[in-house]
C-alpha cells in the first residue's frame, strides 16, 4: 500500500505542531528545553527505578487504551451487523476512560487539583489535599457508574470477572490512599492493589476485544452445516 505525501503531512504536521506548542508553553512556564525533553531520572540524578510501579501502571493503562481504540476501528471497518455499533461505542468509551486514567496517573491530576483551588504556591494541609483528591475520585466513580449503566447488558454478557477484580483492587487502593501514610504497609498495599487493578482492567479488555473480533471475522455458517 502506497502512502501519499498528503497522508504523511496529515500524520506528521499535527505531531510537529503539538511539539512546537508544548515547547512554547513549557518555556513560557519557566521550563528549559532540557527539562522538557529529558527523562525525569536524568534531570533529578536519581535511579531510573524511581516510580517503577507507577510507570508500569501507566504502560498498562496505555496498552488498554490502544487495544480498545484499535479493536473498535477493526470492528467498525469490518462492516459487521448494526448490533456491533454498541460494541464499538463501548470500546471507544473504554479507551477514553483508560486514557483519562493514564493522564491522571502520569501527571498526578488528582493531587494537583488542590493547587488549582488554592494556587500553585500555596501550602495545602494534608487533610485538605486528601479531601480534594477524594472529590476527584468521586467524579471518576460517577463516570464509571455512568459507563457501567450505559453498557450493563453488554458487560453482563462478557464474563466480567476481570472487570469486577479491577473495580475491587482499584477501590481498595483508593481507600488505602485516604489512610495515614504512617500505617504499616501503606504504600505496598495502596500501590500493589492499584497495579493489580490496572492489570485486571487490561485483562478484561484483552479478553473482550479478542472475543468480539473473533465473532466478527468468524465464517458464516453454510447451509450444509445447518442441515
């Protein structure tokens, strides 16, 4: 398959534009180009294993989003029956949800929400920060409830064992996050449950997408087989 110059321009111009705009905003915010393009461990002079579990979790979120979007595009392009439109919508919504969780984890959005309310230089008490984080988690929970409610029939038909495990692990991690950091095993329990929850989320959509793609491309039964 040939790739035209127009196709290349459509692909690369937005990415180049994104890089230019990001660099400009970064410089305006006081960051050097070295800080924007270098690895955090290189800048801080710390070990590359700092935040190892968190980075693995981000990779799992990213993998889930990619699988959802790619599977949705395959099913849509197959020209399958109209009933699969709900499956495509489910996968797109799931990909967007996974992307939001990825961005939150990568840029610690739930922790920075208090800075939006009180200012970037404000010293926010830990109790207030916990409260603002809880508000963000409640918003995420409401989004998830809307997600499950909208696609409940599809989810119930999909053997949602991994999805239930994901909710259980991530919910436990959120609860532990609200406890004192001095609690024995606080970080191990919080981050361990979180990583298991993200892994379960990935496993659910791997299983779901594989099954749906198999059904789309399964050969139609012939009369001979039906007789």
